[in-house]
């Protein structure tokens, strides 16, 4: 028995330090703890990980607790509870929490704020800060997530000036207005807009589910930027040489069929149910035809959300609802004018060219930001400056053309 104990003691003595009893290497439980909720499928988390890994070495006394969410449900309840205690939603990763504060995402500004908070916690000067911010649809969110709502509004607003969709809507309402029935205009307009919103929303949701997975690959961001650049350049080409060569517009061969389907809506013998059914069927078919005309902005928007680590939770659906609502804003105004005044002009080639220019310039600007300065999309002020500069350039070009015509 004595020999067995001696052998056991010798084996234990020979164990590596890493396998020694945990008491000697136990962290200081009195020091500040940085809780990091992240995911292996989140490219922003992967990008942030080396910086996270170096924090304990740079700040002795700090303990970093990493909680990966995609591998299991182990930390989901804790994420929900800790997020609720800090007045934010447990929707976005990476989310970092220290004391009563929380940060969502990864930008140079956020890293500086976190390091300053760590220094304050280590020196005992930490102050409680309420970082919650209430936004429409999203509810309480961290201010670092607010740029997502702002970028959503900006992109959806420009996307709403889609020449394909506006051409179909003005043509549709113009023909129905000729019947002289305000009821018919209301039925057709509401049915068309609701169908368009549902199909477009479903398309964006499916696109985002692909992007959320694909953005874990390092080259996908560049592929999306290249797609956006190509889409923008083709749109600018349509302004200069409308209808020539490659074009993301409704093909001319499809237009006679669209005219024929719209004319059927003017038949007096169609009751309200039949009129609604015919409008929904026509709107669904046209929406599928015009998707190539409008796919550019949803691709870029989905890429930005995927880059920020947004998941398909309540936060995403709130942002999607906001996108679709803003996108339909222009069409809703046209519908309101049509049903109020029972008169509406049709969109001509000149209007379509102008909208192509605006969308193309904004798309090129977004492509450059996504490829070279993705952090611009994480700052609402910088995003507004980017969109403002792009719209200003387009306005100058259109103003110059107007002066030449005069």
C-alpha cells in the first residue's frame, strides 16, 4: 500500500503545471469581468476575437468570459437575462457587457470605450451608465445598434425610387383612374401595394438568410461590394444610354403582356373579390419580373446586417419591417395622390433615367464603403454624409443636364 501511495505521489508531482489543482491559477473573482457573447458564424465576432484575446494580458486583473452562442443553447438564457438587465435586446452579436454597461458590434470607437471602461473598473472609478436607447419598432437598443436603423432608412428610401416599380404603379393607377371609380382605384392600389410588400419582404428575408451564412467567408464581403459596383455602373449607364446593352430594367418584350393584364382590370363586370384576385395575381407576376431591377439594394443591406452580426430574431424582423415601410413610402404617396385627385401622370423615360442615375451613384458609393471602409456603415453620421454626397453628385449632374436643355 505504501508503494502505491509513493507511486501516486510521484505521478502527481510530475504532472504539468496546466494540470495542477485549479486553486493556484484561479482568477481573481473580485476583479471586473467582461462578458462576451459571440458566435462562430459571425464575421464581426471573428474579426474582434484577437483583440478580445489580448485584453487580459493588457489589463491585469480583468477577467474575460467568452460565451459562444451558435454551438449550443447553454448561454442563451444568460444572454437574455443579462441583456434585459441592461435594457437591450439579446439579438445582436458580438455583445460585450461590463458592470451595468453593454456594447454591441465592433468599431474603433467601441473598442476605445470598452478599454476606457475597463481601466475605470480596475481603478475603482466605474460609473453606472444607462446606454439604452429607444427606437421605433426596435424598442430599447444599445446606441451602437442605432446606425442599423438609420442605414436601413437611408437605403430603403433610395430603393423606393425604383423606376421599374414606379413605372408599373403609375401605369396601373393611370389606367384604373380612367374608369372614374374611386372604389376601383382603392381596391387595385391597396391590393397591389400589399402584394408587392409581402413578396419583396419575403425576397429580402430569404436573401438575408443566405448572407448571414455566407458572410462568415472572408471573400463574400468583396463579392457583395463587386456586385454593388456592377449594379451601380449599369444603372449609371442606363442614365447615359437608356435601354442599350445590359440593363436591370423590365425587358421590352415583357411590357405588352403587362399592358394587357392591366387593361383587364378596367373591365366593368369585375366585382370587388375578382378585382382583388386579378390585381394580386398580376402584382405577383410583375414583382417576379422586376426583381432583377431592384435586387441591388437588398443585397447590400443584407450584407451590412450580416457584417454587423445581426441574427434572424426580433431585431431583424423589426429592421425588415422598417425597410419595407420606407420602401413603400414613395408608392404610398403616389397612391394617395391618385385616389385623392383621381388624376395621375405616367412616368416617362426622362424620369426613369433620373432615378437610374440616383440609384446608381448611391450604389457605387455603398460598394466603395463596403469594400474599403465598412466602418462607415456603423456610424449614422458617416452614413448620412455618404448618402448626402452621393445624392449631391447625382443632383449636380441632373441640374447640369437641365441647364443644357434650357
